C-alpha cells in the first residue's frame, strides 16, 4: 500500500486554521482527527484533499504526519518474519524425514 505523502509548505498555522487560496482550510484539531483515516486512505477524495492542503501549510501537523507514517513503517517492518537460512531449512527437513522413517 502506498501511503499518502505530504510535501511543501513552510508556514505554521497552530490551531487557528484559516483560509487557503482554494477554499476553507482545516484547522489543526480537525486535521488531527482525520490523520489516522488519511494514513489508512479511508477518507473521501475531498476530505483527503483538505487534509493534504492543511499538511502542506502547517509544519506542526506535517511533523505529526511524518511521525505517524514512520511509526507505521516501523511496525510493518518489525512484524515481518525472517526466513530461515537454506542450510537450516535443509537440516530440519532431513531430521523430519528421518523421524518419519523411524518406527
């Protein structure tokens, strides 16, 4: 799954929100409420665009987004199982075959 990205913007908006050039901008509280669903790609296109626009303008929320996205990547990576080396797998197979062959 490709996660949403947030780039650009240099200003901060705090909790004041404001109006962007393209219409009403979410305030930080509203953006934060939508952040998890944004990361899960569960928002409508319009809602996702509003969050994206806010993240492009708000350094604080963008920082939070990056933290949450990074945390999700770490959790996914930590949950992966490592494959056993081929030599170990071959040895286990041999032992299992011997055990099956023994009465």
